[in-house]
C-alpha cells in the first residue's frame, strides 16, 4: 500500500525518507497533508 506513495514521491522529486518522517509527525487528520506533492510545497518554504 505504501508503494504508490513512494512512486508519487519519485514523480514529484520528493525525498521519500523525509516524507515518511513528515507523515509520522502529523497529529491532525487532514489527509491532504500526507500527499507527497503537498509536502514538497511545504518543505520549500
């Protein structure tokens, strides 16, 4: 089940390790925050 997310990471040039660490730290239930493309937008700030 995690493989599609890792493929999306590759597509959007997101480091999968950093993305996995990010989703493990999410404390709220907004599902949009787990998408790799949204992580890339936030990590570039």
